[in-house]
């Protein structure tokens, strides 16, 4: 049995339901550069899902003690390197992190709390696979400090679950969901997929309706994307399965989001819906281009390595393969494989592309934190092409900022193909700051 | 490329061998040079050794006119023309008997692959018969109607032909076309029924077909198997007995017909000539009747089949001549050469090559423009019948508009570019040259002529300024087993063809003659014919001038804006079918955009076809979290970069692929 660490115990006591209202949380007293979200990657799965191209491994046996020690070490090293003082959320993703022992989760959280400030009300999410998480185990994770669960339910149709290569049935998933809600009331999210091969709109909507009767305050709707190298891709390629029909997927998406709206859910991001303010703080950080630190094999991070005297934000990727990653962590304290400095323009491009995924879009205040000189109006106001999008009602630019309309959100990637070049252009035309002397 | 290198290597070595004489005979030929060469190279090597053994330049005066026979072999594709040529070369000792003698005269990779002869080759055979030394000049002709002008020029150097017919397949369309070319040139025709060794061979049936269609008595047919060599000797006998010697005058001033020319990068143009009168030797000053340019002869000789220099060439003989011509256009097929200051009446029948099929050619990637340009230049060095005009398209970039003699010519050119120069190209759907008879005085003044040829649809004059439009037509011959006649007649009708004739050439084979608009056969007529007759029908055509046609200019519109590169000239009756097909192809290849796209085909203001591309309803990555950002940004930026390069029609972005799909020849194999 996992023994909860000191932090977890304290956090449980302090645990009140923290709700995110409006556009994220009220500004923290700590500066942006001193804050970060932390992502922890557990790379192992029981079985390969037919649609998944994530960095995951099906091991014969896992040396969990070694893995735990490496996750702890890397979390500490990277936190120090970042100079981050306050960790606002932790997300255990994978792979199948619910296969890890609660003890490992507790150890990582403990290490984080020792290295930086991890407030007791920080959001700590664990991705859960229905079959690997009986109630007792979920409770143990709660004792370890987890306070939010994201359940990979995917479908309520057993045939579809089989097609996806999932190890659970629809009833497994509903049972896990019920237990999760009992243990983490108001803090449970479920994923539902749409746009599967041969999937029809009507039956899928019934699934969603059924889910709405059972779910908590957070739902994610993901359209299946066929990824090269997956079993599903090969089967479609070979003609053994029909290719997913994008037209039908679009319809499911539109009908689905309408249904969720009626049920009182706010679509706060392209694929994410919450009611009673139950937004995911951790993911919100990604879309707001906050700093995040990625720990574990193949994890991605974006932060300024202030602890090493860095000034620019870096995009970092950890070594993909678990054994190699562990070797590197043991040798160097971390397994960072790639570091790329992000230029100012690149960061702005991310601010634009990520921010527009949310319902609030990019507020003027948010934009100004990244680009004090050019306003959103300077960049986009005069562009004929952007104006056409505004006229079409796909995009809104007003006193609040720049954001997608309900219709625009569904075609954001097309909008970005106009907005990104416009940003680049404006950036190039930006008069360089006057050089003294001369 | 390999083939050209092979040939260049051979010529280089041959020259060296001749220059250094017999002393070099024992030199071992570089073994490395043989590896990887086409079968022709190894043959050339054998040839080289035996030629070198000949020591001396041949004295061509040894062959009086009465001992000369000039003849061609004509046949339908695959009836065994080249195999018979191989046997004749072997039998006369021109080449050694080896297993490698396969289509010796077909030197190009595409010729061997497709079993067609593109480039005419010539071989002089020395043959001893009843104590007399004969000179038999085998003038191989390109075996396709596209090259009918070349065929007719080659035939004009001959007095007789061997008409080869497959004992199994019988007379085919090309057999008929070839026969009439020979017949019109008043040549002796020797029918040779080949492949009698085949299991299904029915020589007697073919004999009857020949009697019926060509009116040649059955006892004149020679039945052979070129593959096995059966009865081939009697073909040579017939050549000597049935083909008359050329009627020429050795004492008159030189009059020589250019019937082919090739380009050698070291020696310039090598012109194949047939002497009608006089003598030519090294050092003579000659004049081209066509260009009026004067040249000094550097070398003359016979082809057996590679160049073998001789002292002189005499009237009645066939050989080659090198005279410092730099470009094949200086030695155009059909031109007459004569001695400086001794002008003669040029031989009749000269025409400049007239392209009948045009197609745009563009590099797949614009960065390959220069490579492609140089490849086209090199290929046209040897083929003056291809016309090249620079062209550019907003969608496809810089390229060329090429004119070809016919469809096969175009395909062969394209294939050679790919095989020999490793160039990948976009070839647009072929078009034909239309004509317009102008009525507008202003336009006539502008063009300085009343009848203009329209190659580019953009130049199509409005109906109000035109008395009539004309389109090129051909006389097509189709030979088919009669069970397919019905289907073929339907096909022809759909292609606006007019039936001219229909005869049974035997109990179950029909020969159909149709007047067909050329435009109707340039894309997929032949393929359709082959598929609906299970491959049994054969087709051939000859130029039949122009006829009045109700032509219209069809525009393709995207949300009301004309797409310039898709303007098409079509026959009024076909406009809807063609328009619909283009709209459908565009619909399949235009990516969705943020608004609906109406694709329309229109004649003037009248819409004749319409398709719609619906607006995007969803285009956003579903999952985008920490790890996905880098990948997503990269993808978005690449797409945004690509979008900048897209051609815009109104506010619609059209990718190059969409144009390629619409413009490209559809018969992808």
C-alpha cells in the first residue's frame, strides 16, 4: 500500500474545491516566469491501442523503483534548472499512468513539493484507464495526492472499443466513472471519441446522451485522427476498414457541442467542455502559453532555464526510449535530448495558435504580456484577408481581444493559415527599436 | 542516357579503329565498356572486330546499278519486321550469327521495349548470288503512322518493299496503311507471311486476305519464320528477282535525297542519303536545296549498319554523308543535295515536318527547369520534327509547348526524356491545331492572313469575327474481328466519325474506314478501341486535311472567375461532356475552403456544367497539448508557406495538383 507523503497529507486537509472561473484563475502573486505546470510521462501500457501513436511501450516487466527514482531525479533537476518557485498543476499522463503504483505518484509529488512550492490546492490530474483502476486503487491515488482524474473512456459501444484496441468494455468504463465520481466529486473528466470508421451520427449522439447522464463536470470530445504507423491506419490503408468520413465527423462535432451546451457545459477549448467551472488548469496553461516542465521519457517542456542563467524560453524534449532516458537521468540528472530556443516571433505564433483554441481567445491583456509594442489591432486590424474572416463571422476582434466565433472554432486551422502569415508580416514590418547614437 | 553513351562510345571506338588501321586489330577492347551496355553494344563489338578485318575502304564502284536493290520492310507492330531484318543481316554476313541479334536495328530502349521502330536505320548488305556480287540496301522505316512522312521519304529511296504480315494475326490496320504508301510510290510489293511456326498460324487465310485487300496473287506470298530462319533465303532471292534496280544516271550531276539524319556530338550531323544521280566523294562541295547552304563533304560511306567509310558513293547507292552540318534542321528529311555550282531540280515531295499534336510540358519542380531544358535540347538534336516553343502557365510555371507528329511520337518523346534523361515532367492533355477563317477586316490586317492556325486557346477568335472554324481530320483504318464491329461503330459515332467504307477482308474480319476529327482520337481513342475489342482491333490513320467544325471556347469558372489555364476549345456537341468531366475532376482535387466553391463550365454566358465544393465544416486539430505544440506549429507554418505559393482565382486558392489533375493526360498506365 502506498504511503502518502507529507505533502499529500497536507493537501488533503487543505483540499477545498478550487474552481476556475472566467478566463483562468486570478493572477497569482508570483510572476509568470516563476510559475510552471509540470507534466509527468509514464511510458508504459498493457496493450497497444489501434489508434495511438504516442510514445509508449509494452514492457515485459517494469523496474518501477528505478523508474520512480529517475522521475523524481529529473523533476528535481528540471525544476531547479527552470528556477520555478511555484508549481500550479501536475499532470500524470502516458502511456497508462494508472498502471504506476500510487507510491510512485506520491514520490514525484513529494519531490516537487520539496524543490518548489506546490500549493495544497494545486490541480493534480491522473490519466486513468478503466481496467487498471479498481476503486481501491483510485482511493490510493487520492491518498498519494491526486485530486483530479481523466478517464480514457473513448466509447460506450463495445464493438467500437474493440476496434480501438481498448482493454475495457463500456460497462467497465461506466463503473470506473461512477467510482471516480464518488472518490473525486466534481473532479472527474471523461474522453469520448468521434469520427471512427463506419461510426454513424445518430448512435454516437446516443452515446453522448448516455454519457451526459453519467458524467461529472468535465468532458473532452476528440475526433479520431488516423496516424501513420498505427494499426488502424494500416487497416484503413489496406481497405479492410472504411476511411473515417470527415463530413460525418464534422456533424458529430457540431451536434455534440450543441448538446453539451444545452446540458450547461461551457466549451472552453476546441475539444474540452466543463460546467460549474471545472476547467482543467493544467491544460489551460498550455493554451495560454504558460511555462511547463516535462518530466519522463519523451516529455515536452517549454520554459526559461533561469536557474542556468537562460533568458529565452526553450522548447525541450526528453529522450524517448525509457531505458535510454533512465541511463541519461542516472548520469546527468535529466534526459533532455533536444533544446530549441524559441524566438520572440515563434512564441507569439504559439500564443496565437494556442490562445485561439480557447473560448476567450486572446485578450488584449494576455497579448500584451507577450508583445508590448504591437497591439492585436496593429497586427490584424488592417488586413483585408483577416477582415474577410471577421465579415464571415468566423473571427471576432473587439474590445476584449481576438477570438473565434462558435463557427470559427471548428475551422480554426484554416483561420490560422491566414492569421499566422499576417503576424509574420506585421512582425517583419515592426520598426526596430531606435538605436541610441547613430 | 545509357543508350546514347553506348552509341557515343561505339562511334568513338570505331573511328579510332579506322584511323589507326589494321595494326590495332588485336587490341583488346576495354572489357569495362561492355558491361551494362544494351544488347546492341555487344553486337556492335562483334561488328567492330569483323569490320576492322575488312582493312580497306570499300570501293563502291564495284557495284554497278543493275546489281543494286533498294528496299524497305514494312509491317504492323510486332509482325516481325526487326527479326526479319536481323536474319537478313546474318544471312548476308553483315553481322555474325549469335543469339544476341535481337532487333539489331532498333537501338533505342523505347524501341526494344515497345517493339516499335522510331528511328529509321539503314544497312547495306553484300550478297553473292549466282556469281554476282549484289548490294542490297535495306532501308528500315519508322513503323508508325505518326512518321508517315519519314516513311514516305524512306520509301522514295526504294524500288520495292517486303510487306510482312503475321500468319496468326493477319492483315492489320497498319499493314493496310503501309501497303498503300508503297503502292502510291509505285514500288514492287513482296508479301512475306511471317511466324508460320506458331501453333495458331494460318498462312492460307492470310494469303487470301492479301489477295482480297491488296489484289496480289496468292503465289507471290513467301511464307517464312524469321525467328527460326525458315525460308528467309528465298526472301533475298525475291528481292533480287522481283525488285528492279534503281533508275539512275551516274554521269549526271549529283542529286541525293536526304531520307534521315542523326546527330553525333563529335562529328555533327550524319545525313543518310540515297543517290539518284551522279557521284559524291570526300572533299566535294555540296549545297542543300532547301537551305541553300554550302558544305564540304568530310566523309562518305555505307551503313552496315554502322558507318563504314567508302571512297565514293555512286548513283543508285544508299549511305551516309558527313559535311559539317551542326544541326539536324540543316539536313531535313526530304531535302535534296547537289554539287556546288551544279544545281539540279530538287526531288519532289519535300515538306517541313508539321506537328499535329501539341502538349504543354512542364518540370514537376521548377528547380528542374534547366535540366529539363537541356534534356529537351539534346533530344531534339536528333529529332527535328518536334517543335518547341517556350510557354508559361500561372499554375505550372515555366515550360514549353511542344508540337509532335502524332500521339505515339509524343509518348515516345516523353518516355525517352524519362528513360534517357531521368526527367520527370507534367505533360498536359494534347490538343490539335485548329484553324479559323477570319471575316473581320481588322483581324485579317492584324494577322496578315485570312486563315489562321490556333494552337493556344487564348488566341481563339470570337465567332463574330470568323466565317468558319476548321479542325484537322484523319482517315482512320480499323481492322477487327466482326464480333466487335457494333461496339466499334458506336465508339466511332460517339467520336463524331463519318464512316467511309466497310469491307470484309475474310470470313470474319472487317476493315472499317472512318473520317475522324483528330481531336477525337488524341486522348484515349486507341485505348478505348483496344479495350472494347479485347485487344483484337487495330487502328491506323492518315492525315486528311481540315474540315469545317462548330468550335466553341469553353471557360471554367470558380465562383464566377475564369481560370485562364483551363480555357478549352471544344466542338459544340462535346462541350457539355468535356465541361462536366473537367468540373468533376476539379471537384475531386480542389481542397475545401472556408466558403462554398461553385465550379462551372461556360460557353460565353451560358453555364453548361456545374459542381460544388462545400465549405469546410471542421478543420481543427482535436488534441493539442504540451507535446503536440511543436508538431502542430510546424505543420501550420508549412501549410501557411504552401498557401502563399498557391494560385489564386478570385479568393479561391488552387493548388498546383488540382491543375495537374485536370490538365494532365488522363491515360496514366
